[in-house]
C-alpha cells in the first residue's frame, strides 16, 4: 500500500505541487511561476522537476502516483487535454503520457475545478459527505460535482460546467455563445465589469470593489446584491436537481461572502422549495487554494 | 435467483401493475381506476389485489419482489411518502410496510418520474447507456436522473425536481413559490393556459391546441415555440451540468415533438457549447406509459 501521492495544480500562471500522505497530511509543497515564454516543454519540465523535488525529499516512502489538476477539458482515457485556453501548446497534446514517461510513475489528469471539489470532499468542508457541489468563483466560475465520493465526469469529462448555467435568458453575452451565463454576474471578472458600468472606476479589481462596498458605497453594494442573486438562482437550480446535502463556494470572490450572502439566501429561498423545507448546507469551502492540491493527490490514492 | 418482479404504477387516478421477467419481458398486466372515494385503505387493497392476481398467474416462478412507483417524495429508508399531493391519506404514512405485510414479499417504493427513467434505461431508449436524464412532460414536468445505471436520489429522495428549474427569473408564478419554473412553460397545463391567454378558447386541452397548431393556426404554433424555448434552456443547463450522452423526453406532450423540436434545438444550440461541439442524443422516450412499470419492476431485481 502506497504511503503518499503528489498533487499538482497547474494554473495559467503558477505551478504548485504538494506531497500528501494517505491520511491527508501535507508532507511538502513547492510553488513557482510558470515559465510561460518557454512554451509547453518548459512547463512540463518544470512540473517534472517539482514532482522530483518532492519525491526526493520522501525517499523510502512509497509513492502512489501523481495527480495533475489543470484548466480545460480532459479526455480521461487518453490523457489528452482537448481544450486548454490558458496553456498554449497543450491543446490536443498527450500530456499524461509525456509526464508519465519522464517520471516513471502513474499520472492521472483532472480538470482543476473537479480536483478542488474532490479535495474539499476528502480533507475540507466536505469531509464525511459523499455528495457535494463546489463552485469556484474566480476569473470565471468553475464547478465540480461529487457523487458517491467520486467526481462526476460525464461522457467527455465536461460535466460540471456550472459557470455556463443560464440565470438571465436575455442577459449579458458570454464567450461560450450563450446569453446570461451565471459567470457574467458572479465572477471576479463580472464584478469588475459591473463596477465599470456603474462608473465606480476603470479597471477596478473585484477586491477593490469589495473594499468600496465594505466602506458603505451603495453602488458597490448593489454589485454584490447582483452577485448574490445570480448565485441564488444557480444554487436553487442545483438543489432542485441534486438534493445533495452540501454546496460549497470557493475562490477569491468568497472573500466578499458577507456582502453577497443575504441576497443569495433570499433568492435561494424564493427559487427552491427543497431549500425552504429541507435546507442543505450552503457554505464557504475550507481549503482555499490548496483544495486542488489535495484533490489531485487523492486521485492516485483512490485505487491504490 | 428470482425469475420476475412486479412493477406497480400508482397514479392519481389509475393503478396499473405488470409482471416483468428478469430479462425484461412483460408477462402480464392489469390496470384499472383507483377507488378514490374509498380512501387510502381501499387504494392499498386494490394494489395488493392487483399484485396477487399477477402472482397467481405465475405460480411456480420465483418473485423477486414488488416495486411501486408513485407521485410524491419518498423517504427511501423508511418507506414513507412525505408529500403526496394526488393521493389523500398517503402523506406521512408507512406505505411500504403496509403493503409488504399483506403481500409477504419485498416492496420498494420509488418516485414515479424516477421509475420511468429507470424503465427507459433498462428496456427503453436508454438501453446500453449508464447515464441519462428523463423529462416527463405531463400535467407538470417530472425528472429522473440515472447515474451509473442507478437512480440519483439525493439526501431525501428529492433529486430530479427538474420541473422547477428556473428558465425565466421574472416569469409566471409557480405553486412551488418560485417564478418562471420550466413547467409553467412546457407542460400540458402550461399549453392550455397559454391557449387561454391567446384567446384560442376556454378550457382547451393541450391535445386540442396541438391539433390547432398542426392545422396551421399561427397562435397555436407560437405556444409550441414557447414550449421548445423553455425546454431548450432547461436541457442546455442539464447538458452543461451532466455532460451525459442521453436526454429523453416522455409524457403526453411529446405527441407535439415535431412542433416544439425546432425551437428546442435552436435554443439548445444557443445555450450549450457542449451541445454545439459534442451533441448528446436528445430524443423521445420509447416506452410511453409503460416506462414506470418497467422501472418499478426493475427495483427488486437490481439486487436479487
């Protein structure tokens, strides 16, 4: 039986990796910027080096394998990333085989939002629960769905595209081709866009808008009401669909939880009779940016 | 190993039961009106008699048990129906134990929409597929979700309340307390209500509106465009959530499939990039009113 696994979180700008024991203790962690200008091979070499650094520090212990969480659509069986908007050169490339060959250990790929959901289930706010949904409110909105303790993948690994649920049928256009996707109303990007529409300032970050709202700026508060309403419609739909016991919200925008929670809960109460009569837990995720590391490391441990 | 099982479909007005072999052959079927005025005990006696009639006709064969599909929220572990709007006297009553005691065989309860989804998966349009969603377009809209070949229940057996997904946030009020539930736009009841709003006639059935539309009535055709648009939003959301290979539509309103399909597919194309790039099957269910009988019979066979 393996002692530990290594989880990698490959973002658009950063690469982080952690060695995590079978019982969920973090044994070591490395992080750094991605060598974006070096191209795909430089990124892969960087990832391999990070894993080797962690493995060398734990010699004598038995490695189950490496899990890699990354943005994009992962073809699980082939280990190919079919769409990877933030990682040039990775599209339709057999990432898994390339890393596996260099490391000589099992490598499992997973979408980053799914990894985070699995991490929260394993060692975060979802401990003791087999079924949950995690929404990650960042640049966009990512979704991960856990059913019976496992990630729900769907036929092509595209399940959980919850940022593209329609909450306003004639609403803002989305890059996906739809109008009124929830991520046009409740992501960090949406908060900045709304601040611009309300003349709060050009190029304000969601964090700056958050501080304006906390300081009592009425227009900034309206923005977080809008965030809450959109999340309430989304969560109402999810609760009526899944009847799960737990729905978690993670990502940078949850720093503003206290600002959007009232509108979110009010909307949820309106939208879902299941929520009104048998309210599930709707809470902040617990592991922050480490959720994806825990989840990625969990993957090779699941069957090992 | 058991040879067959009996599936019961307990509706608000009719009770039907069928004996179905392990390999999915219908061996016998009984149907009749429910003795509504006799109260709960009369309904239960009727159900027991139907099962006994079928069992007596198959003496010598080994019965796995009885599955009962019925409207309402079923508490699976206790075998109690917590909400049963169309069956007076059944609410919070231990239906399963009452029937089990009289029949002396295993009884499993299931929500009727879930039974129908399981039936389609077993012997209908979902054969060979482990994951599907069935929408039943009737008086309301019922939903059943099959994951890895099994019904998705959620914590309280309330998963799949897909008729109450919001497709128009400020839309028509629904009895569930929400505004703009899909069943206010795409059920038989909604078609009749829209016909009244368009002055097509008082008290027209959805079938009558269908015939008007087929005959070229422009306002009647508009109604089915509305049906299709609402279904397209719902299905787009479901496809982005599940990435399943198959979505089935059943129920009386699917007689108008050719009328609402164009608007539904157009809306779906707009709403879901997964549908545009990797279209799953979106089709009519195959078993009609028998889907629930097959699914209910399947329940005791699953573990027997």
